[in-house]
């Protein structure tokens, strides 16, 4: 929830991109690497800012592919339209491998809401915020989840991700993506509360088409 609040604040402070800056991609791919944090999802943004994330020696590397389904949403609403107008809906697939303490492959399938493209200066960097909702499946027993959170870990869990995507006009089609990767029981829907894991990492994204 705090990640959504920070994203909304970012949208409010930044400047909408010009027509030339509106993203027109249909496909994009991301190489993502992350490490395990034992902090709660809601606490992660503040911990990142303070530089005091609690971590474990467990890591995750994945490939992510996104397909834009709906581009340039228009609501016409005077207030909330500042956040929604120009946003997009995407479908996302991800496959990755955990290594270190935990060793198992993982796949996710999700829908993505991505904010409008926002300029952080007249001709400088641009940024957008995305919230990701879907399902995560662990191929094999997620051993670290078992040790830390759940004596009976479930392979299929709810999946959430939050990210900021930074790009620059001088590097078209390439962007950096800080991202939080979160598996959970969704308040008891898939598994008892406290099940799952959090990963924090960085992606390198390329526009494919």
C-alpha cells in the first residue's frame, strides 16, 4: 500500500510528458535481478530510503516479457484523470530462478497497470509507476519461505510487484527498473497470513516492438 502511495505522490509532482514522449511500444522485455528481504512489504520503501533493509543470502534472476493490451486510457475526469489518463494495461509473464539459500525456479503471470509517462525536467529523464497483480508458482519447495515464514509452504501464491521505470530521450528503448517482487497468501486466500516472500531488485528493460 505504501508503494502505491509513493507512486501517486510521484505522479502528482511530476510533469505530464509531451506528445512526442508518449510511449508507443507494444512489447518490452526485462532482465531482472533481486535479493531477499525479510522486511514486510509495506515497510520496504521506507527501509530503502533509510538504507536499512534486512536481507538474506538468497537471490533471484528472471526474464520478464510484457505485452500492452490497452494504451492511452482516457477518462475525462478532472481530478483522478491526472493519474489515469495516458496510463496503460499490460499482460506480463516472468520466469526466473532462485539461488543462494533458496533454490527453485518460479514463474508468474500477471496484469499490469502502468501510469502515464512523466517528465522529470524539460528535456531530461522520464518515469512511470506500475502496479502488478497476478499469480506466482514455485517449481519445487521454496525452502527459505519454509524456514522463515511457513512450515508448510505453498507453491501457488498471489503475486504483487511494484516498480518505477526510468528512461531518457538520449537512450530510446532502454530503461532502468527498480522493482519489488512479492509472493503472499493474499490474507489467507492461498495460504496462512505471513506466507510468501519479498525480493528487492533492479531490471534493465528493452523495447522490443
